[in-house]
């Protein structure tokens, strides 16, 4: 449900007063149809200094409302007509309007709130054309913008860009003061600049000077880099990082698998690598896993196959020390000739990990075979547990064969159940269901061996058709009985309704006198009026006494033509409406 926005007290009081007037009018002048009345709005944009119309201006209208179910404000643009006007519903006053034009200042609303969408539309000045349509013309005045104002706007934007260029929190206290001074100095230069190019140059120079400042993180890196160590799997400890001036790198090899990171005198340090590393060989891609958010071993998986001609990627990494300080660096993975030995060891490990062979061992056996086949021929000879792989492959084939035989027997039993269904009738439901249940219980392999599955689906389809045909027949019989009962009830109801009114209308001075003959079965009458014969007729009076056979409509406009209709009603409902009668008021 949409609710209008609540604004300042004055607006609320004015809106309530307007709504009360509309509500009072609606009680006595409600339309025969419930469509909301619309108003066509035209926006004229003027130069505030000359009063002349700005031809290339762009007018805009927005629907500004509140959605209670979502607890949110919504502002939607209203589509503009081809003639530049806008059609909006007068029942909802939550509309805003504005206009923009090149070389003119942007005019904000004085009401606050969503002021960028313009002022509220009020319908006090609306008029009605000859066809009874509501129209409203609104004016927007825009102030021209001078070259000096445009430069001032650019200065303001440039000073903000300079102020937002770097975060003071990224620097130590002393450098924060320097940063503040640089921002002020170059903001003054921007203020003193006389041209657009000079403003842009001052901004660029200011950013260049700020770039010369060293961040607190870079200083931390210089302070602690020498404390980061790496101990390889042979127990040798060396400094991890190389570099200077806050920029450091750690270069490691796959041979360093099993090595441990450490920080001198700080066992609580936490190591983090921000993203995954991929090492690409000329033969294949290899994923390198690693430990994150903890102190531990480096590289948890090896690379099978030929690892020559490797290109390494780098990844952002950091170490958080026990006192909260952080060291940042890039981590680079490279390879060495000795990685061939690691590749052989990885294949042997895969073969050794197969274990007892079951039907679920297929993936492990295939992966070991792939890794082995990916080795250079000279390296395959070094895999001394290769016989374990071939024995596993033979055992897996034996298990698969036994499974095939079992599945064939199960499939045959299901085929026999399907054959037993025979000619499908409504009495075949249990046989079909039993065959379906037996088929669904099979493994995927056994299902593929069922030869009469299409017969089962055909039987299900035919049984479903028979059941639907029966249901349709029963439903049609029921619907026919209900329709006959409904028709009978409707005929009885219509027989109780009053007849059609025979209406006469006479013109009087600013009034119209309506009269009619008494209608059988009537308990009262309803009077409708329109300004067009085939237009929308509004209910103007309900006469609750069946004896009242006359009605005078007063306060009409002199010389205007009106059309009237009358219908009788009773406790059953309304009877047919009379033919329209025309009268021109004197």
C-alpha cells in the first residue's frame, strides 16, 4: 500500500484541507465509473533574468511516494507525452516537477526532503477545457550561469577530489600534518587559478606531491621485513623477503613444500595469502594450494607431470604480527629442475593412496593413471609401485563385470512386470504402479538395461488418459447441473427486479425537472447525470421512497446541456436504466 510522504506542518495542513474539499465533492459527485481523474500538466521554463522561454530546456515530473510494506521511499519519473506534457492522477498529490537547461543553474526545491526532484505540484490553478478535461500550466524559472560561476563550481569539485585523494589514517601522525598542509596549499592554488586548465594543473600537482609521502604501511614493511624467515624442509632458515622502500617480494619454489614461515621472536604472527595461485606449464595447468590465516606449512599439494618452462604468478600476501603491526608483500612461486623428482613422488603417492579396491575406487585409479601417463617416459621408470596401479585396474574391471551381471538380472525382472500389465484399462492402475516402483528402485546402470521401459511409459500415459477422461465426464455432468441451477436462480432473481423507468425531463431556470411513472416492484430510484450523451454518468441522487416520482436538479449552469438517466431498485437489486434524456438549461 502506498502512502503519501509526511513533510512540514504547513504542507500537511494545506494537503489535508485540499483532501477534505475533494472528499466532500466526491460524496455528492462520484463518477459512475471508478477511474481516477487525470490532469494534463504543461511546464513552461523561463529565463529568470529576461522572462523569455528557454526552448531547449528539459522539463521533468516525478512521482514521489512511500511504500509501507517495504519501508522505503520511491521516486519514479513520469513518462512525457509527445507534445511535451505530462498526464498525472489528481487523487495522488505526491508529484514533483523541475527543469534543467544548459548554461543555467540547477534550481533545488525549497521544501527539503528529495529536493533534487523539484517542487510539489499543486492543482489549485487547474482549468477544464471544452471536453471537460483538466489542464494545468506550471512555470519554472532558471538563473543563467556565468563563466565565473562555472569555474567556481570546478574549483569546488577539484578541492574535494584533492581532499578525498588519500586517507589521513594511512599515514603516521607527522605525515598526516604534511598531508593536511599539502591539501591546504594546493587548494589555495586551485582557488587562485583563473582558467580551467590552471585548475586541473593545480590538482594534478597536488596529487603528485601527496604521492611522495610514504604510508605507515610502507614504513612498517621497512621496519619488520628482515624479521620474516622461511625454514625449508631440510631445516635451513633464511630471510624470506627481498626488496626496499616498502616494496618486498618472497620468491619460493615447489621444492619448498613442507617449509615453515616464521617471524623472529614472534610466534603469534599470522600469515595470509589473499588469492589463489596458478602455475602454468607448457603441458597443463596446475593448482597450488596453501595455508591461510595461520602459521603453517607452505604448499599442501604437488604438481604431477613435466614442470619445466613454468611461468609463475604473484599474489598479495601479508603477515600480522603479535602487536597488531602488519607487513605486506608479494608472493611469487617458481620452479626448479628438481621439481621432476617431486612430480615422481606425487604419482607414487597417488598410487599408494588407492588402497582396497571397490567400485568407488574408479576416480582414484583414473587420476593415478592420468598422472602416471603425464610423466616423461624417463620419469615413469622411477615409479616403483606401478604394479599396484595395474593390479587395481584389473580388480576394478572384475567388480564392474560382476555388477553388470547383477544389473542384467534385475532389469529382466522389471521387464517381466511391465509385460504383465497387458491391455491397459482403469483396472490396470496397481500393475502399472508396481512396475514403476520396481523400475525406480534400480540403479542407473540397471535402468539402462531395461528393454521395455517405453512400454511402461506408454501404459502410464494411456492410464492417465483414461483417468482424465473419466474425471472430465464427471466434471461436465457436475458443471451442467450447476449451470442449470444457476440459470434458474438468475431467472428467478430477474423476475423480482423492478422494470425500466419511463423518464421525462423539462428545463427550468438553472434547473432541470425530472419525472416518471411509477415502476412496478420499485422501492426507490437512482438518478444519474452527464454532460455528454455517451459520456460517464455520475450518480447525483438516490430516492428511497417508491412514491417519489419527480426530482429537481438545481444550481445548473445556464445554457449548458445535460443528460439524465434513472433506474428503479429494490432489495433484489437495480432494474434496467432508462434511455438518456437531454435538456438545455434556461
